[in-house]
C-alpha cells in the first residue's frame, strides 16, 4: 500500500530565513509522481512543486526546491527567503494512477 | 484566480434536510474528485469521476450521492447527514491524458450539520 509520512506536525521559520519540510513515502510502483501542496488558512489548496520519479534532477520553482532521494524514498521541500505569505499547511503527496495519497501535513508559521 | 468553482461557500443544514454541493471547471479536465477535509488534516478522497463515469468510491456512506452531469460539472447530493459529516468539502479536477498531472482544487464548501 502507498503511504506518505510527514514527521513534523508543526514548524516555524523566521522571515527571510530558510526552512526544510520533510516527507517520506512508500510505494511499490516504479512510475510515480510526487507533489507538495500548500493550503493557507481558509484559502484554496494550490500546487507548490511537482517531481517525476524518473527524473534525477531536483525540481525548483523560484524560492521552492526539493531534495528528492529516490533510494531513501525521501522528498523534502526547501523554502528559501521565507515570506509571511508562506504560512500555511503543507501537504506532501504521491500518485501513481488516479488516486493521490496525501501525507498528514506540516503547519508552517512564519515569524516576522 | 480559482479555476475550480464551488458553490455554496458555506452551508448549514439540519440532519433531515436535502441539499447539493456544486463544482464547475472549464479547463477541459476529464477527472473530477470530491474530498472531505477536517481541520488541520489532509483531504480524504470520497469519489473520483473519469470521463464522467464514477471510477472510485471510497466506501462513502449512501447519504452522500455524487453526480457528474457533464465533463464540466460535478455535484454532491446530501441527505440525512450526521453531525460528524461537518467538514470542508473540496472539489478538484485534473487532466487524464497524461499521467501524474496535479490536481486543481476549488475553495471548498464549509458544511455544518446541526
């Protein structure tokens, strides 16, 4: 069975600093995709970044980057130059076919 | 901008009422999803429609009845709900022609059962 684990229920970061959110997953599929989604309080869930498992190169989107370690089944998210608007729940997710498996989430606070 | 539109944004209903949640997208996505989400928890998948046909039902109680009238619309009909059904209900859509496409979420309907 597919599982996604996020071991940090809550984290905080000083504004302008860097923070890394952890995620590990378990799947028997050889072809799969990994995502980080962001859900601000009372706002829409949006995609932050996407990684194809067959690509060795780590995905980046502006201040957001991932450290994808396929052998270790690890997919961490690094947020650089943190901003107040980065405060949100962050969900790591994995999909092979039509179902997305979400991790339990990490609540990120940004301290001014 | 929200590309997946959900109505209503808030709904309060009694346990004997019948109501419907609506979801609309015009991105040409052929997969649509209903999720239930409790506070500070991940979304829980309820139903998946692929090409307007129900492809996944995650053992959801029959008091929730999904409907997909066409490729742009998704409804969730509610009847005789229980207080534990109070939650945020999220609709999402995604492409089907290419694997691993991300889901686009609506803002959700916050449902309260009295």
